[in-house]
C-alpha cells in the first residue's frame, strides 16, 4: 500500500500536450477519481501511472519508490480495464491465479490466495466457469479479484462502469467502493461521469485539455470551484459576466452591482451561482443579489422544475426549484426578479 | 402473420434448390464411385468397392496422392512458420509500409491461379538463367509455389484471430507481472491457437487441391493428384475417377470440418 505522487507530469504526442504539467498526490488508502470530458488526458495519466505510457517529463512515485522508468510488469499495479479483459481461454479461478503464476508462487499458497479472493468478491461457486458464462457485474468482480490477488501497491480502474446499464452501475460502484475501503488500497479511477465520481470518490481531480484544473472533495468542488470549467462541469452553474470592483463587490457588464463572499483580485471575472440556490420573486430582495429577468421557458424535470430566464443583458440564467414549492407556476414571458444569496455566490476568472 | 406465408415458402424452396445445385455434383460423384458398371449408367446395376481398389493400384493415382500429401505438408509448415510471425508483427506493431506488406502477403489470393502458375514458372526460369539454380520441375520449386498459395490463408486467419484477441488481454497480463515472453506463451498463443490450427488446415487444403501451379512446375515423370485426375479424364470416364474424386472430397471435407470446430470460418473474412 503506498501513496502515489505525480510531479510535473507531461505527455506530448508531437505538438499536442495530452497531459500538461500535472502534479498530484493520491494519499494512501484513498479513492481518487480523475474526471473530465473525452480527450482531457485522464486516461493517459492513468496509463502513465500503470506504466503503459512513458511520460515525456516528470516523475511518478509509489510511496518512496520512484517508478517513472520501471516497466509495467515490475510496477506491482493492479488494473481493471474497460471491458475487463478477462482471459477467455482460462476459467475464473485461473484468471485470478494468473498474476500469482507469473510470480512463481508455490501451489498451496496460490490455491489459498485464489480461494481468498473468490470469497472476497463472493464468487466462490463460479471458480471453474468460463468468463463468457458470467454477467457483466460478475466479470467485473473477477477482474477486480484478479488485480487484487497480487497485492498491488495501487489499484487502477479505467472507466470500470461504462459497459453497464444505469441501474447496475449504481449498484456496482457501491460494491467497488466497499471492496476498496475494505482492502484499504490506494486507488485511482477514471471516469467522464460526474455523478459517479461524486458518489464514490474521496477526492476528485478534474481535468481539462491535459491540465489538472482542481483537486478536492466533491463538496469542495461544488461549493468552491477554482475555474469556470470546474464550475460548469460539476453540476450546473449560472455565470454572470462582469468585473470585480472591490472587496466582495462585483459589477455586471451592464452596470448592475452585485455582491459575493470571498476575496478576489480586481479585474474581469464571472460571478457564479447554482440554479438551485436561486429563486424567482416579485420583488428585489435587499439581503440577496438580484437581477431583473424575463422567463423564457419552463421545463418540468419531475421532482424539479427548471426555469430558463433572460437578463436585460441577454444572459441566460437557470433557476431550479422543487416542483412542490412552485405553486402557481410563473409562465413564460413574465418579468420577475431572480434572487440568490450572497453566501452562494462565488467568482471565477 | 401465418407461419408459412407464400413468400416464405418460396424463399425456402429457393434455398433448397440452391443447396441441391451446389451439393448435387458432389453427391453424384460420391454415389457414382460405388457403381458396378464400367461405363457410367443410371440407374446402376449394382454396387462395388472395386474402383477404390483399382485406383489405389494405379501408379499415377497412388504416386499422385503421395506427392500431393508431401507437398501439402511442407507447404503448410512453411506457411505457418512465415505467416504466424508475419501476422503478429502486422497486427501488434506499427511500422512504415505495414499496410503495403500486408497486402503483398495477401495478394497471391487475388491472382487467378493459372496466371500465377505461369508467372511463377517464368520467374523460376529467370532465376535459373541468372544463377544456374534450377527451381522449375523440382520438388523444392513446387513446395515454394504451394507455400505461396497457402500463406495468404494463414495471414487472413491468424490476423482475424489476433484482432479478436485484442491487445487489452495482453496489457492485462503485463499489468499482472508477465513479461513479453510470458505474455506471448500464456495469453496470446492460446488465444490464437484456433486460428493457427485453422490456418494449417486451410494451407493444407489450398496446396492439396492446387492444379494450375502444379501443372507448370511439376517435374517429368511426376504427378500430383489433381493433375492425375485431369489426365485420366482426358481418355476415360469410368467410376475409377469418381473413386479418386471421392477420396479427395473426403480429405478436404474432413479438413474443413475440423477447421470449423476451431475457428468460425465466417469470421475470417
């Protein structure tokens, strides 16, 4: 069990920086998610930790051990691949045994360890089955058992849930989380699904175009996003363009004065707030930020209702409210005041 | 919707007719090899196994059979020895000219057999003129030409096998601690083994049934089975030839059935 430290990691493919100066420490025993859209560099980063891709620059450490130039098969990582990559010509038990076989462990110890792993993922009865005969969820458990059988320093998972339907995903991600915590193993998993990352990761590293934008718990990222990208990627976010004019003071691009909490350097920026922290009312609320808006459309999302509004500056803002609270639904075309609390306002560049 | 609508019935009938058309000649040949009459008449007056005995007793058929067998065996070995590493290199590595090489290795399949036969013969003569080394009319020359026909089959089948094997299994093996050699023997090879076996079968069949190249390259006094059959047909049409053909049909049929068990042949294309 070790921590994983990436220092100034870079990966260039010709002119393109697939991973651009990423530094990150994954703490011992933690489950960290690398989250971002396709092409952001998260999979490349994971593959560099695994050793399939050599970084163009930077170092990787497992605990105190530097592994930047160590080849894959000597790194002692356990990896679960997208699609699981179980060996089709071997039974479940033999799949799990594979890593032990190449380490020349004696027969008894191997058998013991395999039995232990089967029990751990609750597939004792499937030991002699062929991977083809298993369901997606079962295959994933075998892949996990196989990776963990070798007692790796780090567990890596490459979009482990993408091949499954929504219901199974929710169930399996909890299972993986429980197993990971039970083993206490340092783990990194890659996903493009924000909900997944927020549901099970201890911390999330948000990546965009090769850069690591922010690392933090789901709560931190949601409440205090460091950049416009993170604000928009984690949940929905309203952005009002303008500039910071003083301590906690913001002026929109058409001159309206707003306030926010926190400190920010003077200059151009965007004021953000989440749709669920906003409300629509007849009047301007003095304790809160307000903007006059016209409702453009109303969408029912089941338990929530979403209002799409336009400011007098042409900016689109969203307000979501619990459908139960809405009462007499304001109709499209109505002019109202969009209010939100100062505490829920933050500024990004 | 009724279970047997007219359209569906007509379609089934069409399929049945096609099968009759395809299999008919084969079935007639096999049946005819047991006819008792010296001339092929229908209906036959009786049945016998004499023709098989007679065929085996005739030198050209017995020798032809043995030579075809030997050449096919050698051609298969060469086809595998060259084709399997080639397929591995092409599917697992990238290097300049890769696709060109792939097409070159597959190309013997695209050339009409008689054209290829003539071309190889001319090539051998040229080689002999330039170096004094004789290949035409030799066993070696014949084996090399047959390997040429067999090689594309190995390439096709092993490449198809490698594609389905996919690199992720190999990466998984490496992540678990296997080095390159262990990965090859423990993961890649077992996965492509069905493809290799099918390649062996197909190479054998391709070589055994070849007529055109053998016609050009066979030495004086020697013959392969297909050539012997063609020669015999020029003068006689008795059930001996049906017997010989039946033997060939069964050998090749068995080869195909065994191959199909290892590799779903439909996937190779």
